[in-house]
C-alpha cells in the first residue's frame, strides 16, 4: 500500500511517518501532485497555525489536488481543521471539503486553552475509522476546534463538545494526534489503512 | 474529560539517561530509548527529556537521540535544555519532539517565547520556571539552576513571570518549586495554588514528589494539569501503575491504558 504524507511544513511530519513505520508502512513525505494522486492513502498532518499550513499548500499548488482527490485522505490536527470551509484562526479559508467553521475553544473556569493532554473520545456514530476506540482517551493539543456536525464520528469535550474525528466518504480527520496516542492512535491509523475503510 | 498527566522527567547526557546531583556524580541509568519505552509501558502520559549536557556547554541538543525516541515512542514528549533560538527549536521539533521547554534563555530574552509561539504555535512552547521562596516571603525566579555554582538570583517575582510568559505565548508552564526539589516531602501546594490563579494555560507541578499522596494533593488542592517527577520514578519508589490506581480511586481523572 502506498501511503504518502503531505509535507505541509508542520513540525509533526516526522512523528507521523514514524507512526506508520511502527505499523510496518513506509510512508513517503511528498510535496508534489503526482505522488499524491498516485497514492492509496494520503495523510495531511499539521502542527502550527491554519494560516501557515494553508499558505504552504498554496505555495506548493496542492490546494486543488487535495480538493479533487478521490483517494482516502486523513487530516491530522490542523490538517483536519483545514478540511472545513474556514477557520477563525487567522481568518483563513480551508479546503472546504466539509461544511463548517473552525473556531477558538472558549475555555472557562477549570478549562485551560490550549486543550492539552489525554481526553476522552465519544463515538457519535459507527464508522470503520473509529472501530475499537469509543470511550478511550487520545492525545490532544489544540486551541481551535471544529464543530460537531453530521460528519463528526468522535466527539471530544472541553466544556463544549467539538469534533475529535470526522468522516465523510473518502475524507477523514482526527483532531487528536494518532501518532502520539499510544495503542488508540495506532488503532485509528490501522482502521484508516484497512480495506474496510473504502467499503 | 481531560485526564491529569503523570510525567516522568529524564536527564540526558551524551545520549544516555543519567541521575545524580546535576553535574556531579552522575550514575548511568541506561539507554534513553529503553527507559522511555519502560515508562511508556507503565502508563506515563508524557515524557520530558532534559538535556543536561547541552545548556551549560552552550551547545544545542543532539537531535540524534530525539529522532531515536520519536521513532519508537507513541506518547508525547518534550525536550528541554540548550534551546536558545528558533532554529534550534525547529531542529528539535522536526526531529520528532512534540514540545520544547525553555527556561534560562526565556528569562534572558523574553521575546524568544513569542518568536517560538509564532513559528510553531503556542502548543509547542513550554516555559520552565525555577522558583524559590526568599526571606521576604516572595517567590522569585532563578536562572542557570542546572549548575549550582552558576545559579543566578533574579529580582523577578515568580507570579509576575508566569503571567508575562503566558502573555508572550507560553502554551504550558512547568513550575519547579526549588525549596521542595529533591526532598520528597510533597509539592509546594501553596505556591502552585498561587500560580494556578494567574495561569490560564496548562500548569505542571514539579519538585517534591515523594509519595502517591503528593500527586493527589497537587491535583486536588492546586488543580494542576500534570505532575512531573524524576527520582521517585527512576528509583522505583513510586510505580506509575500503582500511582494511577490510587489516584483513580480518589476520583481523579487518569488515563487508562
């Protein structure tokens, strides 16, 4: 299986590659349209700001490639946020593959922002992507979050419900970091790689 | 629900984990990856690696071991020591660290916090603070604490520095209460409570853990997000699985494996 990681300049691209290595998958870091179109699975990681990652995708001329992709695509963290129409972070337009707008976590008494650490996942509907992880905890680090919409398959809670994982057709994303979420993270990545994901 | 984090801290020298009085009488504890995996298996929620050879020698962290750890570890980890500029931070993050922690360099040039936050996002930027209670009853910060011969007393109030660091872009604060460090009589709850009141980002307690009850006190009484410890974990005095069971029994939200 050909897995490619879009190198959008985020600091976690190496960690994501190692996570696949632990699953015996040699995922290549790529920045060109042809490699992305030829892949069986495409990963869009992102650490940093939505504006930074989006600017980098524009620079690489990959925005349209990702928008028109028909292969399974997994956005991670900011990479998932960019699947949506827009983000309040830097007032930036996303890829627009999913309806909705990413906004800042409100925080509040006892609710720190960034939301950082291991937090509980709650399934909002059944999906291959999240098989075996309902009720488990995954590692989150974020200040912005996507709303719980029809595309949400896992919800997180930080004083407000937010989308912890999304799925619509071949488009998927996790707000948490599967590459740093121990067995739970590995399970989600294996689910994404499985033939059942395309069924 | 967000769980409270248990964070072992490992001192790294020349790519090996060491323990002992910093800079003196180092005992080799073993290979960094072996120990990291052991703590991961025991249920550590995150790891901090403090590169004690980098900072005082004025050189940056060796990214070789950061890469080795990142390859094999599937929980988050933070690297501290010897990070003084954006380029070094980038090298460490790109080698696979999830966060970087800065202490003395931030005190010497607070703008570094903003530069790192702008370059990588606040979620990557941890500010470590070494704090001591002075004779007038105020907590103030110390720099160069890695080397007792070169530690400097600064006129900055700890609580002021926490607020300033957060304003500049710190995404997390690790507060090391030096009066309690290494004595195993418990975290400095009063100081952590005062810090909590001025710290809107995650706050990690450091210094003083000697028993499970100390972790519980830090979580319940000072509402910290995580608790860091070194020697009690390395020596086996506290085993993480037992610690987590005890905390869970007190209705503290802890990650299950």
